């Protein structure tokens, strides 16, 4: 009598990436589609409602700590400074911070496109420059595909994108 073989279950690593807002969530989802296929990890992307770094760290701990992800990434804008206390709290709780600069996600994306960001520009000014160039709403991942194709994201040396690219592709260890 033939013995039935058991299927072996392989536990995938888990990565949670939380964006400060819905635009960050959409852009991260776009990158997830490009970099997280066949990586041996399950990637979950969430978007929060914005706020200060302190509030964002608190929300991540409150909303996701119970899920026990292997790695947690929080993507923030730099328009509200991160205090040393907030950085220490994130570090203690194994949350990796990625800070979009200059100013915000949109400023960072404009810099990848090598477009000039006016000195002292606000996040709303950066949004006003970037959003009309997208193929749709800034809160939809599809809107980023034409302007930010994989070859462009592969080439960029912008540290935040490099980190996100490595984390999503499961090439960067803690």
C-alpha cells in the first residue's frame, strides 16, 4: 500500500510596510508589485491617516503589534521632525523608519524624476507638482506605473527607495 506523502509547509517571513497616508500606501503597493514576487516573504501594506511621527509609531504598535510580523517598516514624511525619543521607541519595538525626503513622498518622487523642488517647498506644493503627472489618483497604485517603472526604480540611488526595494525583495536583513 502506497504511503500518502505529507505536504511540507514552509513558513514565509512576514513584512509589514505602513505608509503615513494613502498615497504612500499606493506607492508602496506599486513597488510591492515590482519587487516582492517569489521572495520567500509575505508582504502586507497598510496606510495610516497621517500625523506626527509619535502618533504614527503609536498607531503601528497599537494596530499591528499583535500580528507578530518578522519585520515592520514605517514610511514617514520629513515635514514633521522625528524626535530622538520617537526614533528610540521605534528601535525598541523593531520598527524600521524610512523618512521620505525632501519634505514628503511627493518631494522624494520628484527628486527621483530629477525635477526641481523649490527651496522651502511645502508638502502641498510637492503634491501640486507631482499629482498632475500621475496617470490617475495618487491613492491608486496603478497611477505610479507609467511615471515610476521598474528600470527607473532600479537605477535610483535615493537611499529610501534603495532600502524599500531591498526590503520588499527580501534582500536586506535587520
